C-alpha cells in the first residue's frame, strides 16, 4: 500500500534495529526534493495508521500468547538448552 502512495522518485525503506531488550522500527524516506520527502512521510504515516487500525485485537492477543509460549519453550530443545545453560557453566 505504501509504495503505490509514494510520489514518483520517492523511496521508502523500513529500518529495524534489534537491541537486547527492545527493538526500534522506522521508515526511511528519500526523495529528490524536500516536497517529495514531505509527501513520502505523509504517505508513510497514513500507511502505518491504516495498519494499526486494521489490527484485530483478538489476533493480537493470540500472537502475544504464542510469542510468550515460544520464548518459554526455548530451553526444551537442544540448542535452547545449550544457550541457556552454557553461560552459567562457562562462568563457573
């Protein structure tokens, strides 16, 4: 939806910067002119608002529950167990 709303010559690119306890998400807008950037930013904000308004609350709660379950079950497989125990063994 965003790409069709951007003025000709304007590019919007998503930016995702994960950190240890949070993540930063953004949209980088580039255009040959300041007016192109303004219109690109307006289109980006509208696309984000439309996406936010289309979120199903029940679906969001289900996704949160699935993410919590997935995070809690990481130690149950071999790689997760090694990742959670190894730092304690090495530091001892």
